C-alpha cells in the first residue's frame, strides 16, 4: 500500500482512476458510502470520476476542474 502525502487539495489519480475531492457538506446527492467508489483522506472524500459519469450524464469534468479552488487562492478581506 502506498502512502499519500500532500499539503493541499488535489485531484487524485490512483491506478489509472481519477478521484475528485469533496468536503462532507458538499457531497453530491448520488453518493452512497456503501455502493460508491470513494476514498476518505484528511477530512476530504474523494469520489471516482466514473461514479460521476454513471450517475450524471451531463457532468463536465473540465468545468469541475476550473471551479475547484484552494483556500490560498481565494481573495479574503483579511488577507494580507
């Protein structure tokens, strides 16, 4: 088993499968922890791209990637 080490939110690729990150309050409606292909790491739930395509035929991967934000990229009012 491989150890995963990273400092920020990433789209994971493991064994040629792509996993998309979600926080617990952002999980999609189709997510079922008993039947979905997912990984939980450091407070994030990574759901496989194939699950998205199976449950939503209109899912746009490029749109998801462009809207994925990292906390350090957001423009906060108190940022100095």
